[in-house]
C-alpha cells in the first residue's frame, strides 16, 4: 500500500514536466470510415504512457500517427495537430525520415530483418550515418544490445541470423534496433502479445529500465501490463479517448463509467 | 456394329442403369418412418445417387474396356485371320507386301477404292468382310453380356446397408490417378525416344567429339564421292551460342529491366497505375514467339548491323547474336518481372514497416531489406527464365543465323541448339544418318540442362516460400 502511494506521488510529480509530444483533436479516416474522432493527449518525456481499450478502438491507429506510419496506408487520412517539441510533425517542412529517427517504433510481432544480429542493430546507425568508423559502430551496437538486455545472450554470436533467435529475444533485438538511433520517443504496439509470460516479464522489466531515457508509449491489450509498466494511461473506446490520467488513478478510481466497466472486465 | 455405335449403346445402358438403381435406392427411405435424422443416416449407408453410380459403372466400365481394347487390336486379328484363310500361294510374302495387300483390301471394304489391282487382294475382300462382321457380332454380344452381368451383379448388391459411396469414390480416385499418369508417362516416353535415338547417334559419333568438339558441320553427303562426305559434330559452338544468346545477352536485358519494373510496380506505383500497368506488361508474355522472331529479324537485326557499322565494326553480320539476344531478353522481361514481383510481395509487410519505422527511405528499404529478403525467389525466377530462354526457338531461328561460330563478338552470327534442331529435322530427312540423329542428341542435352535448371530453380523458390510461411 505504501508502495502504491509512493508511486502515485512520483507520478503526480512527473506529470509536471513539459510534454514531449502533444496531440490535439486528432481525427483519422480510412477511406470513408472514421477510425478516430478528436483525440488529444500529451506524452511526457520521462514517463511510460499506456494506451488501453478493446480491439478496434483506435489505439494502434493513434500510435501510428505519432511517427506517421499511417502514411504507408494508401487510404488513411489524418486531421488535427500533433507536435514533437513544439514542431508540427505533419507540417510540409517536417521530413518523415528525420521524424522516424526521433520517434522509433516496436511492432506487435517481432520483425527482425533477415540479416545478422549485428546488422539488425547497425541498420539504423548506417542509414542515418551515425558512425564514421567501424569501432564507433561496434560501440553503438554493443551499447544498444546492453540497454535492451540482450548483450549477454548474443555477444558470442553477433553474426548469427536475427531470425534464429527466440520470440522474446527477437523482440528485444527489435528494441535494440530502435534505440540504436537514440530516438527521443519509442512507440510500442502491443510488444508482448506474441510472447510467452517469461519473455513478457523481461520486456516489461526492460521498459522500466528504459523509462527516463526515452519517452515510451505502449499500446497493450493486457490491463495488468498497463498497470505494471505505465505511469499514465489512456483508455480508448470506439475511436474516442474516454479517459486519460495517472495510471494509479485510472485503475483505482476511474472518473468514467465506461473505463470502470472495461477495467473490471465487464466488456472488452 | 461399329465401335462408336456400341459405345453409344453402352452409355445409354449405363444411364438407364443409373436411373433405375437410384430410384431403387431412393425407395429404401420411402417405405420407412425414421425416428430422427441420426436414425435415418445410420440405417441407410449411401445416398441414392451413389447406388446409381455404382450400378452404372459396373454396367459400363468392363464392357467399355472390352470395346476399346477390341478397337485397338481387332483390326490386326481380322487381318491375320483373313490372310490365314487364303490359299498359301496367294498370301503376301514380305511385310511390305502384306501392308500393301491389306491397304488394298481395306480400301475396297470401306468403299474408298473401286477395286484392287492385286487379284488375290480382290479375292480376299469378301473373306475379310465376313470375318470382320463375325468378330464384330461376337464382340457386341460379349459387351452386352458383360454389361448385363456387371450391372446385374451391382444391382443385386443395392441394399440399405451396402457401402456404395466409398466404392464410387475409390473409382473416382483411380480415374484421377490415371489422368495424372498420362502426362507423366508421355514425358517418360519422350525421354526414352530421345535416349534411344541419341544412342543411335553416339554409335556413329563419339560422345567425346560431340560434347567437346569445336567444329560443327553436320552436312553429310549421300554418296561417298561427294564433297564434304564426312560431317563434323562438335557441338561446343552450339552450346556456346545458346548460352551467349539465352543466358548472357538476354539476361543482361531482362534482369535489370524486369527487376526494376517489379520494384516500381510493387513499391512505388499507385494501386491504380499498378492495376493498369501489370496486365499490360503481362500481355508481352502472350505475344507469339514467331512475332518476336520477325521483329528481331526485320527490325532489330538491321538496326544492330547499322549501329555496328557506324561505330566501325566492319564484319558485323546482318544476323547477329545481339539482335536475337536483345529480343529474347524483351520476351523474358514479363517472366522475370512477375517472378520478382511475387517474391517481393511475399516479403512480410512487417519487414518493410520495420525498416520505414527506423527512418529508412523507400529506396533504402528496397535495397537493404526487401531485395536481400526476396533474393532467393528472384534468383529462382531468373533461373527459370534462363531455362526458358535457352529452350526458345523461333527468335533464334529467324534472327540468330545458322553459322556455328565460336565467337564472343555480339555482332557476329551464332547459332543455337534449338535453331540447329529445326534445321536438321525440317524437310525430307533419312533417319539413318548421323546428321538427322544428331538432332536427338542435341535435344537430349537441351532437355537435361533445362530439367536440371528447372528442378534447381523450383527448389530454391520453394525453400524461400517455406521460410516465410
């Protein structure tokens, strides 16, 4: 109980910091169908923000707006305003390549490239020209793997294929790949939904370790996971943001009836 | 009664058997009251139509096999009997005589000939006719007997608990197996005939000379005192020409163009333009090769020669390896492009998204992730394209020429295995000369090479597919 009180106090203090990303009145359409109606959220730089909600509620859609991955979908159209440190990421002068280097992403299913472990992590630094020598690149790769908690498991077989790792290791490899370009924000789209409980626990620990260094936004189906890893939680339902606040608040004392129904398992 | 009439009669009989047997099986249910659907299903095994099929097949198939068998061997039996019944002195003596004799008899019997030249053949006509009629009646009678007994046997087995369905389904499966065997057996037959004729060839020319000799001049004179009475059968210039045109020049054209168009269509094209451009590209694959052939011979070849002359190559031929190779490459583009398209599309979207989410541009994603991931499929597609190109005939016959030069100069005329086979086998040929038989040896080599390429390419493609499924 004391722990919880302590966390809540910490959260309350943390919310004071300036937001890393701000979204205002974001609407997304897939063709004629509206997937999001007017979502406004602030993402804080030293916190983990969780998006929860039933399937098809728009949480992944909103996540993909934050690094413009929806651009790759032909029929998707977005309205509203999303800013990264005060710059509109949908402005004409915003380069999507630079944006995605600053806002990294980890996907639902681990998707390592069919290359060696080393090449997977070196991919981002190479395309963005972050290292001028082989030694520098080696350092970046090692550091990223260490931060992703994978170094000890793979340091002797960096030249093995990334696809030969187990599912949980693959997902940590993808996280290492994302942090290798030193992004400011990391978006995680249900990163544990394809993993077993032990691998899930490792990823959750890792998310906790990474907090403070990167702003982390995680979409999850698993409410316990949201409660465990996040400080801020947003509940989405039918394309609208129902409630957004401190995680402890949402899970113990939700303001909205729908939130209460969802977290107590009355629908979902 | 002719075989066709007999078959129609049997088919009619089978239809009748089907209808009555089905009606009889349907009557099982009609008389009874069932407690439930489960009761009905457990007390009558097969649906009425299966009983119908069962009886119809028993009535039809044995009799049909007899009739078809007769139509294959019957003619020979009738001929043997006819000749055996003739007095010994009027029987034809040699096989050739016998053939002519029978042809005359049959001609008169069928009414195509008014009368035979050979008096003994004329005399044999009534004998032949009566023997044939006798045998036809016997066969018709036997067929009727088989149909009746087969149908009757099956009819007696029609009972509520009789398992007609599995039997009919097994029959259908046998038919399916036989149909698939047809093409397999045909392939074996082709290979065996190729091997047989090739052995004949290698009796006359040593395999070593054929495979490694560099002089190809298959024209052998009919009489020993004519010029060039001994041919030369060193096939290396043909193998080289085939590889030069099909695997080198054509691929230099087809691989980059096919690959780049596949990349554009899968990665950059809007769905609308992809919908229009992809079928248009595939139309190229539907152009008959003979059309490519005269395009190569009449349009491309002169242009290539003029170009060669203009850059100072004086010995440029009007039939050049370059012209044939370039047009063949164009022909192969849709093939390479659609194989590459399939391979790139088969790379999971997660790879592409993963790369884009790292801030890679579309072209970086293609170069560093999609192409490496799709490479085995692309290589397999290219190998299949090579195997197609070296087996291609019309373009090289029309545009590459027939001179068996061993040259790496693309403006020179070279010839290919397929072009030579056409040359060796068109027109009147005697089938006991090394010249004609060499076509089979060439065919065998070509077959072996394309077979190996296809097997290897398909295994590469298959392994790659498995990796992503």
